[in-house]
C-alpha cells in the first residue's frame, strides 16, 4: 500500500467531527428500544449506551459506543503489524517514556446484539515524550522515514487487540491524547472505519511531566481536557482508566461499533492535498507561525523548546 502524503490546509486542521445528538433523536433512531441509552455524540455509528441484548456472553461495557473524533494531521498508514510500537524499525531503538499498555475489546452492536468483532485492524499513533510525531515533516521537526509510536494489530476471535506504547507527551493547543483508528477492510474504500482519540487524567499528566524525558519540554502546558476543542465533544467517555503496574500503566478500552451504518466507507478525516485512499496523512503539518497552537521542537530532549505549529 502506498503511503499517503498530503500538505495540510491550516484552516482545516483538527476540526471537530460530527455533532451531538439529542436524547429524542437517538430514541427515535432506535425505535424506542434504546430507552436506557445515554446519548452523547453523533455523525456516524456513534450511539452511546449499552445494547439491550447480547448474542454471546459479552461484557455490557464492551457494548458501549464511543464518540468519533478527528483523525488529525499526523496519521501515516505505515501498515506496521506489531504490538510494541515503541520500537523504531530502522535501528531497533526504543522510544523513551513511561510504558503504556492498551487492550481493546471491540464489539458489533448492530441489530441490538453485542458480539466480538474478529479481524478488525486497529491502528494507534501518538507523539513521544516531547510532543513529536514520527513519519512527518512539521515546522519544528522532520521525522520522515521514522516509524516509532505507530503500528496496528488485528483483533482476535474475542475482538481483542493489545498494544504497548508510551504515555504521550504534550504540545500547545491540545490536551494529552493518543489517536486510534479501527477498520474492517483497511485496503478498501468501502470498508467500515472509525477514528477517535484517548484522553488522560490531567493531574496524572502533571505528575508524569515532571519526570524525564517529559521534563525536557520547556514552558507550561496551555491546554487541558476542559479547554481542548475535541474533549468537549465527548472526551470524558474516552478517558483511559489507567492502572499502575511495575512497568508503567495499563488500560482496557471497550467499544461497540455499528457495522450496518451506511455512512461508513469514506473517512471523516480531511485530505487537502495530493493524498490518496482513505483519510489524510501529512507531510507538512504546518508552516510559519499559525495561531492554532505550538509544538515542542524535535531533536534531542535537551534542545526541546515549544515553537509554533498546528495541533493534531
């Protein structure tokens, strides 16, 4: 598969996806069967709540549908099948940072049932401890040719896929987050696609960012969950419930998807340049001094300083 490279239009960067449905709209959509559903967001396959029946013994938590959010400017379809995404394939080095293990439980909630989805591809990607992404060229860093903190796994017969990454760093204009994308047919334009982001407890982030290598970033974090443009659209449902262990942190994320949604097939992400396929993957994340945010400069942690660019 060819990698997608697009030049971003700064005005389109990180626009919120979808809208919030009212309780009445969702109850109408569910034909009254979803009276127990709690509604939080819309656009496509975003019904929040738990299914009223289960076709197999599946945790009701796994039947909860989460909000979809923007892909952002830093998705690159590297097609790296691996569980530990901390490794840089070119030299075997491991990205420094506090280890974070994420376990996905993915279910299909169509037809008022809740069944595990086997064979779905889940991609995750996040910035490193100093706010830099791999595989892209930005105003303050160029990491083209590198693939650390990117990768995918395919769900097993129980709808499970697991990853090891690091607790992400921060950059101006965005709360702390990890991106993820779920696709049933990643090589097809007609397959089901769901894209969103994880968020983290701000107090925990404050504590972690006092430690190395996170503390190499200068300046104060300017965007927290309550002021993040995307967190306002259901981010509280995407907060990872972290458990501390001897190595770092771990979390289990349960999500239900409605695979019958006819709107699925075209990515909700933007593509404003010469990209191809689903979604957009940037080469030039930004340039100059746009007002939408700042990002720590790339390179060694010792030289990391916040410099203007876009939010992702």
